[in-house]
C-alpha cells in the first residue's frame, strides 16, 4: 500500500504524486482511491484494491533514470514491418508500465518518424509514450517537464544522427545551373 506523498507510476497514464486517499461512492459501490496528481494539474483516481493488479509501482531512482538515458542513446531495436503487429507490440510494451519498454517504444517510433513518418495511430502512441516517459523522469530527476522533454529529444536526435546520419535521405539539389541549350556553364567560349 502506498501513502500520501508517494511518487508512483500508473501504467498508460504516467507518474504522479499521491495527493490524497479518499473513499468514493461510484455507481453504488464504495471504494478507496489514490488521488494521483499528475504533471499539468491533472488528477487521476486509482482504485486501491486494483492498484497492484494494474501495475502501479514506485517511480524509478536516479541510477535507473541514467539507464533510461543510455537506452535512448542506443540504436533502435527491430520492430515488425507490419504496422498492425508493430502497433500491438508497442501497445503491450506501454501497458506493461516498464520504463525501459516505454523508452524503447519512444526511441523506436521517433527513429521511424524521422525516417519514413508514422501513421496517425502511431503518432498518437508516440506522443502518449513520450508523456508517460517524461512524467516519470521529471519526478526521478527532480526536473521540469520542459527540461526533461528537451533532454529526451536531444538523446534521441543524437542517437539517430549517430546510427542513421549516413543513411539519411538527402534533398535532391541541383549543384550547377544547366542552361536549356545544353551548354556546360563552366566552359567559356571566346568569340
């Protein structure tokens, strides 16, 4: 059981601080709830008797946060080419509540977005996964949301450039102006 003031993670929602523990009567059923204050002044009610079953856990410590940053700095892991299977696999990783799995989803989808772009569903998943990841890292590192978003983005951009920089699709740029008459502009003719 958790107490008021504990910092916990609620899978698929992110991390927050237990603001209070309240008993609520919802649909004629009386239950106790953790009132979880999430970043951005959002409050979420988590039924106490189902907290363990849904995977509520304490936030990671500083050394685990460092491991997350190392994971974000690595190359992507292999994902299924079939978007539907990839989506389900990534959703399972998010539902697990495991910060390393969530970081893996964020990095892999970020790489994919930079290379080819993402479907609407995967774009939403990436935004959600980043929010979940950042919310826990903010509490673990005692940092601001903006600083943590910037750090996560920086780690991903650096690893993308390291592992994909040479494979990037370059813009097609005409290096020289070629006149319509087919003459080579670098050769000059004297009259």
